[in-house]
């Protein structure tokens, strides 16, 4: 389907004046999604980066109606809001949640699972910066293998996180959700199309968007979009959709040999050995089901 793009998207801003760090990928993910959904979107945000930077008394950085939920309760609060708007006889609205990787794949997974089971008519967007960044870069279940965090520090014995990143798209798809997708702020046209598509589908929709964090990743602040692109191009992050019981790949790998450069551009991976990088390449190839150059 054709969707909004850089030439057609509205100039209106619904998330601005926030206190996010320079180069924040999460802020871009929220800003762009709200521009697609428009003024009648009602936003729910749990404890996390976007609620911390977007609700600063006496300033509210949302032009939309927006509310902070409990850390674990993003999806359950969305359920209540959607039910309340429906009970008032309203129809021209979209209930959208924005939660980080920890607030989604860890703390909020039970509420998200229940929301999908009820098939509530909402959009849940996980902006994934691959750690609990708001509280000081602790590991989440979406932190990639090898990353050094404050709870998985790189040392002489253990070199960062020893677990693989959880496959959240497949977990959500296993619920039989009407629509789920992965996206990246490095490919905004694809992300905007998926947000628009989700808004037109009835039932629960889920979008998992990669949103680099220069502060937690140890990268230059002007590299956010480039890193988000590189993750896709090297195959470490896939752009895909799940709809009508089927998975669909949106973009193939274009730079299979670029993994080393991608990893070396971030301090969280500075300690990795050649053996570690080879493991990451092998894990990527296994996920794609084929060996790459």
C-alpha cells in the first residue's frame, strides 16, 4: 500500500520541546508515528525514556492527549482507554502505546499478551534501544549478544551480554495477532507505511521499531539514523511483517560484510574479539537461514 512519506507527511508537530538526549532514536520514533496518526491519537507511555522526557512539569511535550501508565501496564491502560472512548460513542481516534524494550519484552509482556488475546483495537509500538536506557543502561531481553551494559559489563571472564536478543516479532505472531511488523528509524518511509497500515486494521497491532540510543550505545549523536540503517543493511535487524498468518520480508541484506564496522562504531561493542564477531555473524546467518558472504 502507498503511505505517507517525507514529501507528503504533515508539517504539524505532536511531540516537540522534549528533553531527550541529542540524537535520540526513540524520540524520532514517537514523533513520526504521531505525525502519521494525527491529532486524534491518544498516547499511552509507561515509565521509560519517552515518559521521562515528554512529561516535565509544567511542560507537556505532546499536542495529543497523552498519559503515563504503570511500567507493566501499557497495554492494559490502552484497553481501558479504548473501551472508554468506545463507550462515549466516539470513533475518530487511535489509541497508541509507546514503550521501550524493557517495558515491552520484559515488564510489559503479560499485559501485551492479554491485549492481543482480547484483540483490543489499539496500536502498540515498541521503540527498541536495546537496554533499559532511562535508568542507566541495564540489560533487557532485547539487548543483543556481546553488548556491555551496567548489568552485563565486559570483563576478562565474561565479555558483555551472553544471551541472544529475544525474537519478539515471532512471540507476538504466535498469538495470532491481526498485524505485526518490525521497522527501523533508518528507513522512515517503511516505518510510516507500517504505522499507517496498522491504523487501518481492526484489532491489536504491534510494531517493533529499532531506535538507537547514542548515549547507551556509545556512538556519535549524528550517527543515529546511519546506525539504524546499518543494522538493517547488515542483517542484524530485519524489516518484516506478519499478517493473515504469514510472514513477509520487506528488505533483503545489502551489506553482509558491514557487521564489523557497525559494531566497532559503538563503545558497547568495543571489547568484542574476532571470535565474538564471528559468533554474531553465525547467529545472523542462522536467523536468515542461509550463509552470507
